[in-house]
């Protein structure tokens, strides 16, 4: 079956069977996801409570660091400028003509460590096609990698097979945001001569040929490293999206 | 011959009744829904519980190798469909797990009280190693340290801990037919 699956086309027998069964299973998953949402929320609340104590200590430490940083007026001004740029960019974000947003709910997600994918309850019947970008209120979630009639598979930007054209704001340094098996997100192929700082924001570049429109927030730069022998900088990102709590998302349909 | 083996031998070749099949189908659907909608939201010890795998183990232990293998195939296929993952990989892994759990129930000389825990431990080990090998063959990253520290060990602990309560629930639902413990009591 595995061999058939990889050998045949998307309209083949195994794919067709998968599609038919999925039409039956998807509504059940949707119902279960809705029914268990209060329990999930309670679980998340309990988890947040447990982590609150350690987070409190961490936040206090960060606060001390921030207080020390207040004296550095230039740094503060720079951060302020970055925030304003991002806000302005978000306000002014305009999707190209013909683009519309399809709202969908996450009904299932992979539990294996090897795949970072979720299933949403919107598919080709809503106009969703493969390569469409998926966002939520915080930023870029991923892209559609399979689209059935009433359900789609979304590969998250944390997946090791995910690559996104991106740029650093402000400054415009270009690179590729990629996921990894560990769930860490990095910005790759940024030239060593580009000035990139911790705290700057990374958004989709929307370059010609990119599957993503310009200006979708991805994350904030967490660390920047550079070695003499390397051509590119080593940059790690903190994504804006909390991938553990995905619920409602929007598919950017072009 | 041990009672468990006698009971298991009696069951060999016997096709389940309509009622039993209905209960197995319900178990299958519940396992799939638990695995795809509930498990991803539960994270303990850094791992997500693998409800489908544990339930396949339970069915194998309770119903024998043949039904265990068929149930494993169906569970693996349904989970792959629900997650829109490549068909066949989970089915292959779960067939082996269902079959070997059944064979263990039919032939083991170990104490039946530990059977679910030992089986879940071994099944988790087998499933994770096979899935990691498949990832390697598909040219995806498989860092050994990540696999051992953040995938295998947490999953082994979590699935083994969950095996006992899930086994009790599945045994109750399937009415204990072919159960090792019931067989031992006779």
C-alpha cells in the first residue's frame, strides 16, 4: 500500500480511497474537537498555572535586565522604531487582487515528533489549494500541503520540510525561514554582511515566485551567530504563533 | 499448558461474532479520534500519549494475534487518513504491534498482570524505531540525541504508564472475552 501510495498519481485508487474515508472521518473529528475544547482549555489552563511560578521568576529576571536597559536610550529608541515599523506594516498589509481569507478550524494534528502538521476543516470546496498560506491572529502558521474536498493538511513552519521566503524588518535582509525536527525555527542564508540584531522582526518577503504574500509576521530574532568560516549568519527565531494552541486559522486563498 | 495459552488456543481461528465486531469498530473509531484530536493537546513528560498504539496492544492482548493484526492495520490506516499522512506506514507498524501483542498473549510465560505494561513498552520501542527508520529512508532529519532524549524515552515512560488504565477500559468494553486475566482465573 505504501509503495502504491507513492507511485500512483493523486487521482489513483489509494488516494481516492483515502479521500472518500476522509469525508466520513473529518466531520467526526470536527465534532470531537469541538466537544473536547473545554477540556483542552482546562488542561492548558492547568498547564499554564504550573508553569506560572517558574515563568514568574523568569519574568522578574527579565524585568531587571530591562530596567538596566532603560539607561541605554539609543537601544530603546531603536526597539521602539522596530515596533512602530511592524505595526505600520501590519496596518498597511494589503493582499494582492483576488486574495480572500477562508476561516477554518484545526480538527486534528500529528502527534509524532517527525511531522508538524495539522488538519483543518476547509478544503478544495472552499477554494483552498496546495501551497496556500495559513495564518492566525499572531502570524504565519504554515502552508497547505494537501487539499481534499472538505479538509486540508497544513504543514507548520516548524516542520523540517518547511521553507519560507522571509525578510528582516527593518533593514530588509533576506533569508529563508526553515523548521527542524526539534521544532526550532531558524532564518538561513542571511549574508554575513547584513546587519541583523536580536529582537528584530521577520516577515514573509513575498518575492516574485514565493507562495506567500508579503508582510505576514513570522517571528522575532532570538539569537544571531556568525563564524569566520561560514558564508551566512546563524539566526534563530521565536515564532509569534503558539503552535500548541492552534484553533481557528485563516487560509490565504489566491 | 498455561491457562492463558489454552484460552488463546481456543480462540485461534474463531472469527468474532457480530457484536464483538461492532465493539471493535467502535474501539477503532474512538482510538482514531483520541489519537488525532485529544492526544495532541496532552503533553506529559515532553511527549504526547499514543492512544492508538496502546489500544492496538490492548486489542491484541485481549483478542489474539489475528484480530490484533487486523485491528492494527485498520487503526494505522484510519489514523493516517485522518491526519492525511502517507498511507501504509502506520498500518504496517500497527499490524506488527497487534500481531506480536496477540502472540505474546497466546504464548508468554510471564505474569499476566504485567502483560499490558510490558507489551506497551515493547510496542512503543518497536513503533518508534520503525518510524525513525522510515524517516531516515525518506531522507528526513533523524538526530540520534533528539530521538533518544525527546522521543523514545518520554514515549516509553508515558505509554507504559497509560497502558494499565487503558487496558482496563478496553477490557471492560470488550467484555473480557479472551482476556488473559479471565483466562488465568479459570
